[in-house]
């Protein structure tokens, strides 16, 4: 069995898809300032903006930020830049005979602006296209294809404990492009529990160019290829320990093509039971390629108040647009402990879309939740209230695990369909 395919099967029928802390490559130091500002107006991401929280290396003296000398796939150390070409060129994981070559900047960027390109860390090769090929039937070609390939590839990222990827087939909507995002910890490190007291964060700010491994969890809906993906990255401690726990993930699609994702995951270095007591990353939201004002993409629903959440939309030949940015609540080293147990909060310009979805497609749950809400308003029920009823009162079936196809790829299940 291919090792990547076998890794996708780890953890049994529940996918390991989310996790609140991160990678050993993050630099340590004082945490960035936190705020609770949120921006949900769709706008183009500025490729020339320099984010002081980004893990990119500093530019040499006298060099303009608008003309970086680093590879657009660069991480904290960087690779030499290859000049962009007018058209994207197929590329991929280096090494296997007959497979596409490792992607260079022009292969992932083509005519697109730098903000659409992923970043590679020092010595990091491009994603292995085997998983992408097995579920789509073709090699990745466009920058969007390569981002999907990276999200599907468990070997793409930090060495050591691999992420767990869950994927489902959805009804494709060619021309609607790709919507992707993640939940990430802006701090360099946060407090955990003994024996691994300090857990690494992602040490960055909002950035549409980061790869799927530079977050606690990344998610994607690729409408062109008909895929919905959730990738849980492992938790790393400053002493070198790393681990992941199984996560609960549900994915369903309605006749109009909208996709609902519901996610819950626990820090891999904490006891898994703490997740059910509120110490988990949670999100329940509707992804719609035309749900915003004037038909622009949207993400609407509820997420935990920690960590930070971001989402972007990307189409071939166009720069990405910002769909959602919600900054994590303050808390410093105690950010996860203080904020994860708190109730989920609304995100998006029309968060009521999630309530409408629940009422339309899951009316029994909506009725039961209304009754529990009435009880909560008249009877003190701290056990129920601490369990974030806005999230837990609306469960979904767990996404089934992928299975190996015998050729180094995977076979993925279809998403649930609601009508």
C-alpha cells in the first residue's frame, strides 16, 4: 500500500482533519498584537502588501517589496525565483519517471499576481500529483490545480507526523473556480499541558499565498474538479513532540452547488476528551461561489472565536479575492484555553444563511434546537451552554475515510446531498 494512501486511512472512519496548533518551522518570539476586527467584504488581495506577521524572509537592503527575489512558493528561508512566464506549465512532484517536474514559480503562477501563488519552505519540493491524478483523472495544470494537489498530498508539508486529509466528491460547477481557506494561530507559540507545555503557532497574518500546511486546518472547495477537501495539520511542541487526533467532519451539497462544511478537531497534543468539553476548533459554514453581493463568492456561518479564519476565491487567469478574514480573539499564550470553549460566532455578510440551510434541509434538528434554546433561557443548564449549542445542536454524519486504489492513489466518497 502506498504510504500516502495508507496515511489517509489512519484513525479509522473518522478523519483527522483539524488541529489548533502548528509546525516546527515557525520562528519563536513575542506574539503579534491581537484584535477582534473582522472583514468580510470581498476585495482583491494586494500582492504588494508586506505583512509583518508573514513568515517570509526579509528582503535585502535596497530591494523593493513589489519585486521580490524569492520564489512565490517560499516559506521562512526561500528559494531562488524563476521568472514568470505568460502561461502556466504543468509541474509537480520531482523524481518519479514520467511524472511532471517540480513546480517552479511560472508553473504555479502563470500570468497571475504573486498573491495567488503558494509558498514553499526551505528545501521543500512541490506536491506529489498522485492523489490529485487519482481523484480527477488528469495531472494538475493550472495554479488552482496545484493548490488542490498540495492540499490532497499528505507528504506536502513539514517532515515527521503527516496531516490527515479528508476529501469528498461534489457536483462540479466548471467556471466557478476554487474557494480555499484555513484557521491559523497568529502567535509563534501558545501554552499547552504537560508534558509538552509550549505548542507552536503559525506565526503569520492573513495571506492568500500560503500553502495548505501553514495553518491548523485548511479547507477547499474546487468547483472545477468537483472536490471538497479538509486537511488537518499536526500539532507541534517546542520540545519536538508532534501528534494529531481524529476530527469530526461533515460535507454536504445542495442542488444549487452550495457546500456546507462542519468541522471539529482537538489539539493532537492534548487529551482527545477535551475536544468534547469545548477545547476544540469548530466551524459550520456555507461556501457559495455566487452568494455575496452582485454574485461574488461568500462564506457564511459560525466559527470559533479562536484561532484566526480566512477564505479566498481563485479562478484561472485572475488574482484571488478575499472572501473572509476574522482575527482571533486576544489572549496571548492562553489564547486557545480562553477562547476555544466560548460559543461560536457569526462570520460572513449573511451568517443567517446557515440557519436557513438548517431549517430547510434539517428541520428536525432546527425544531429540537429551538426547544433546547427555550429551556436554556428558562433553566440554568451550564453543561449544555458550555458545549456551544449553536454548533453541537446541528450534527452531521462523519465523512467516510478514503480507500487506496492500489496504484498509489485514493478513492474518495461522495459528499452528502440535501434536497
